[in-house]
């Protein structure tokens, strides 16, 4: 029984998606980064407790950190630890990737936003995007395009059923 349970957990399951990032930003590049977490945070993530809609990444001293992501602690898992749910967490990237991201932020004025949090094996990975902010009219255009695609799918489905 334990083997089948382990087999199910090895897949790359999504923990959380940041839908707000796709709505408010044009995402040009995506990077996969590891994240330095504490034990109680892993237990909370297994329970699906995370909110990183307000999160963003910053550069400090040549390293990249995730700021504003909230992982509320489980009451039973963190009885002996003083848990800070909005602490700054270090993102783990290769030096070459960090240098490329620093260049994009400082020279081109991009922002780093977390897009997704997921399991890769037994590790937690964060997908961060190099993004530019959308103007209000860009958001409306995106919404119109999404509504049009949804309507098109409905029409195609109803047309296929009647045929």
C-alpha cells in the first residue's frame, strides 16, 4: 500500500496558480526556481494553504527573494515554532539566471511575479515570470478575447451536438 501512495505523490502536482498575474501583466519569460522553505511551511503547502496573489520577487545583494506570499501555518504542525506566514523566502536559481533577471529588472524595467507553485518530485518549485504591467485597455482587450473564445467554444459544442 505504501508503494502506491508514493507513486501517486511523485507527479508534478500544482499547489497554487496566480491568475491575477496573467490578468495584470504581459509575461515575457518564465523561469523555474526552487524555494527555501521551513518544515511547517511544507506541511501547510501539502494541505493547500498558500496565497501568493500579492507576491512578487525582489533582488537584494545579488539574490532573489519572494516577498508578499502568505503561507498560513497549520495549528497542529507548528506548535513549537513561531510561524511568520508572510516572511521573505529565498528563491534558488543558477547564477547565470539571476544575472539575466537582474539585467531585465534594472535595464528594461520588468517585474518578477510568481505564476505557479508546484511539486516536482519531492521539491517545491516556483514558476516566476519576467513581466510588464498591462494598461487598462490591454486588460479589456484580453477580457474580450477570452469571452470571444468561450462563446466560440459554446457555439461549436452546440453545433456538434445537433449534427
